[in-house]
């Protein structure tokens, strides 16, 4: 079976990823033929965004199975090899819970099946199911979230939570897309999202491709734009949502949420239920990835800071649940108290 979206393409033998590090200057692709190449692509941010990372890892798991299926003398040895595959993929990005959710689901499928016969087909189908379910969830999420936006609204986004961050359509941008598809005139202010510039490079690129009016601002302009009355709502994605509603998302999200609270602007989080981690009690328990310091000291490959300067470069921050107006999921819109209402999503 095959699958092709803006973010990834599964050929049946390899995984092709658009290289998000080079957008918008280049639209180039990287082909991964084994699970280690997939792990490198995730770690080096060829692909990023929690749902996209999860789906990519699932296909990496399939490639690992293809590699070891014919070299394992027993199912037990094959399982040992596949545990190595899982660990390699899991060790790439610690914050995005979709990564672990997808790998656990693939491992469960493997163990439940328990036979060599057709196991590759079973695993491939499961990875494709994960990808297709993400697309469906994003569109359902968009339909729910669009009800929160009025005709003529201007939405502030932070980072990229669009088709590139998912298998297709997007979470935060999916809500905006759905509102536009309903005939509403929606404008977007996109934070540039230092230091990796996902807003400037990716969100602006996606929205312009869709013909949605977008204005790019630097991160430190968001508060002033709010004070001037230019922003009606904030919508962001998430990499992990704790059981109490605390939200881990791209660094700078917390700052935007505080500003939104100060100016009485609703702050919405759009994320699939696979991003909700009921096993993580609060945001304090979410591991925060620290990335290469060159992302801060360099821009476009050129140094912009003194050599040997101290650098703090967390990839994510945590927004307190009390700052979140609502969480938009494929199962509906969740309002506080989150410690009670998030659980209900999994009781159906």
C-alpha cells in the first residue's frame, strides 16, 4: 500500500519526507530506506510536529521490521531486534508524546499478531492507519474549532501546526482552514518563532499556498499587536498535554498565553487525543528537550552572537492550564476543569 501527502510519502519500500529545514527557499525531499535514517530525520528536524513525528516513527518501525524479518531465526530474536528499533526511534525527541504513542501502538500490533507470516503487511497497514487516522482527526478537529471563530477574525499562531506538522491538514492551521472553507474571512498573524523560525518559514509558506492572508511578525511584537486590537484569538498546537491540562508546545507559547490572558483574548490549543498524556500528571512532569546552541547563536548558518557566550535553548515550554481557554480535539471542544474533562474523552 502507498500513501502520499504534503509531509510524507510511503512508497511501500521507503519513506520520503519533505525536508522542512529548507522550506521556503527549497522544496527538496529525503528518502529513508531504513529505520536509522528515519531516526536521524526525526532528530535533525527534517520532519517535526508531534503528529507528523508519530506517523513517521510508525513507518520507521515498518522499515526496521523489513530489515530484520529475514535475519532473525526465531520470533523471540525478531522481537529483540524490534525492541532495538523502537528504542532508537524513541530516543530522537523526548517531548512529543505522539512519538511514544505511535511506537507503543506498533509494538502492540506486532506482539498481538505473533507470527512471521504476513507480519510486514500487518505492520504496514497499522502505520498507514495511524497516518490516515491523523488526517481524519485533523479535519474533525478543524470542524469543531471553526465554530470558535467569527467571520472577520484575525488569529495569532505560534510555531507551525499545519499540514507540515501533521500527516496532512493540520491542527491549529486545520481550524483556520476549516473556518475559511466555511466561508469565513479569517486573517492570520504568524509569530516567526525563534530560534528555528517555524512560523516564518513554514506557517507563512503553508498559508500563502492556500491563499489565506497572513502577516508575519517577530515574536516580541505579539503583545503590541494584541494591545492595538489586531488579534481576536490565539490558536496553537501541542506536543504533549498533561492530565491537568498543562500544555507543552514550542518555546514562546507560554509568553503568548500570558499576553493573551492580559488582553482578554481567548487562547485555544488544537491537538488530537493522541497528544493527551493522562499518565503525565502536570506540566512539571513533561521532559523538555534542550537543543543545539547553534540554533540561537547562528541564523542562516551565520554567527550572530559572540563566541563562547552562554546559551539556554529549550525547544519547548509549558503553558499552565489556567491560561488555556479550551482544548480542541477530534472528539470535541474541552473546557475546564481539564483534570476531569480530559479523562472523559477516553471513557467513550
